[in-house]
C-alpha cells in the first residue's frame, strides 16, 4: 500500500516537531559549553530554520523512496 502525499507530509511534520524540541533543548545546553551565549529567542529562531529544512528534506526523501517502491 502506498503512502499518500498528505500522510508523507504529516509523518515528516511530526518528526520535525519532535526534533525541533530536542534541537532547541540541545542548543540551550550545548552552546554555552562552547562559549556561545545567545538568547532563547535566538535559539528558537535557529531551531526553526533547521526544522523547516528538515521538514522539506524528510518529505522529499519519503516521496522519492515511495516512487522507487
């Protein structure tokens, strides 16, 4: 059974939402260890950029693999 585009996007989005929380938490903990001190708002914005890139990457890869199947 093939996965619809809608479900591919939903799966990729769920993965990214969870990853976003993990990424921002990791930034808050790890950046100061390396001497990087930024505001929480900056952490959230940086995380958002990477989340959007991750969402697009996950969706495109899923569609490619679905087409190959």
